[in-house]
C-alpha cells in the first residue's frame, strides 16, 4: 500500500488545505443537492446540515475517521411518500427517528458486538431491498425527464432531449474520465446539462438576475453582505412546527426501516475506508462510534429541515486517489459546505436547474442504486439455487415494487419498500439454513489493514 501523503491527524498548510477541502466539496456537491431537489427540500439546508453532520461525525469518532457525510439516496422514496401525506415536517420527524435507531443500534453494538446485526441483515435481504429502492424511483426519474414541470403527463421533446444529453454526458464522464475527475460524473453531468438547457431556453434565470442586481446595487459594505448572504429556509421543530401535532405511526413505518438498510451500507463504507487508509475503523474507534456519528448527523439534519446523512463513496474515492487522509481536510470541506449554504447566489443557481437535467442524471443514479443491490448479491456469491434465498429475494422484490401494503388501522399503513424490508428480515429469521444467506460472507469480512506509523495518528 502506498504511503499516506497526509496522515489522519496531520494538518496541511493554508493553501493546500483550501485546495484539498474544495476537492471534497466538489465530490459531494452534485449528489448532495440532488436529494433535496428530488424531495422538495431546500438545497441550501442540505449543504448546511451536511457540513454540521460531518463535523459532528468527526467529533464522535474522536477525529479518527476521515469520512464526509452527505444526503442519503436511500431515503429519497420515504421522504417523498411522507411529505405527500404529512408534509415536510412529518419527513423530518421520520428522519429524526431513523437517526435515533442508529443510536440504539450503536448502544447494542457496544454491549453485544455487531454479529447480531450481520445476521439480521445478510446480503440476501439487503441486496433486494436496495434493488427495490432504486427501481421504485424509476418512474420519478422518467417523469422529470420527459414531461413539462408542473404539468400532468404533458410530453416535452425539448425537456427529454435535455435529459438525454445530460444522461449521455454523465455516462461519458463516468466511463472515460480518470483521476479526480472520475469522482465528479454527477456534478459534470449537471453542469453540462444546465449549459445545454440554457441553449434550449428552459432555464429560469430570474432569481439569479435578482440576486446579482441586489449585489451590484449595494451601496455599502453592510448592504453588500446583506445581499450576498441569505438565511437558508430552515425548518426547526418547536419553532416552525410542533412535532406532537405532526407525529404519526405511519411515518415510523415508512421511514425507520430504511435505517437498517443504510446501516448496512455504512458498514460496507467503513470496510472500504479501512482498506483505503490502512486502519481497521471497525475496531478503532469502533463501529458503534461511527454508526452513532452517522445517526447524530441525521438527527442534526432533521432538526434543520435537511435530508438524512450518510457516508459518501465519492469522498472515499478522493481519499484513495490523493492519499490525503487528514480529518482537518474533511472538516474544512464541511465548513465550506456550511458557508455555501448561506450564499444566496448559490441557492438561486441550484434552484434554476431544470427538472429535465436532474431527471437525466437520476436515470443513471437510480439505476446505479438498483445495480449496487445486484452487485451485493454477486460479490457475496449468494446462491439462488438455495430455495430460501430465492424465496426471500423474490418476496422482497414483488412486495416492494408491486405496491403491497398492510392496513394496520385507519390512516396507518405499512407499505412498499418498508413492508418489503420488514418481511425480508422476518423470512430470513424463520426459514432454515440462515448460514446460506451470507453467500461467501465477503461483505462483512474483516478488512485487511496495515500499520501506518507515519500517518500522524496519536
């Protein structure tokens, strides 16, 4: 393994610090703003909550894990569902409860280790659930790509062309770019699609023009800062809404089960990160601390009105390429994210991105989510010649995609992906031959690491 350019606790000089932190900001930016764009949450709040969540994660893991946290794709569907029935405030309650589950699981891991979690969520359960998450969002991506925004199924050749151009550029960036640029296909696709959309006349730049006019017409330093900086549209419990008046058990059943899926993804990210850095983060600082950090970041986001947070593979990729493992660099990126969340012009630019551009990116993104579930099954060599594995995966897929629901009481349903995940877990627990659910167990094999005495760790 190559030596670290900067160890975990090493601090770069000011000029390098700025450049290295901006790299991480670019890596997370496209994906982090995509989630709020799709779910109707303010992108500026997502940036701010991402930054605060990452700083909280660094503190909870004692500054020993160089991981950046951004908006979670797994929660796109439940946020949309809850928002339709209980509003954004209801989605924030669900996000907070999902984060609370992380805390409970972290406590149980502290007491009993994490083998029980692995047995509860083997690849044969998690893989199909991830497939359902991706494919369940497919119609959303196509609707954004093909139809006029705000219209009911009104086809637009212009919008679909913009979506296809955006998709094409994103695919080319994913396949052909190398090095750091290979980590930015979403951002490159959005920027390219935006430029093409400008040539097609479907970009509303009125907000950008208004922001620019306010900045250029400022007659004092105070007026300039007032024009540049804008308070994000935070949604704070007990200030903007009463949690008790919004709470519903349906919110719990729609959102909390997804925490189990994202925790499994979190473990996978920690293992990849351990291999990249050369340290076993599952042991030091421990999976309990990293899961707790992830949960606290999600709870912070929910109290600001942002989407749940999760560790980002894009930023792990940056670490692998640059060999810069410094948590100071990660912390710098978090501070930049918070800063940009308060810049009015950045909010105006993000808000002007046409839905067709986001639809084009989403076609690839949602398909990639589904494919990652399939990859989990392949990498772990889950044997579908075994009847129990075939049964579990089949039931999860059909229930999750078929729109099944259980009517618990009036106004309370357990439906779709949440129901599929719950039934999958139950089937795995009651059917004989549990050891066959893990395949070759690759997903949870302890990462091979090496001592890096030069890494700057205390």
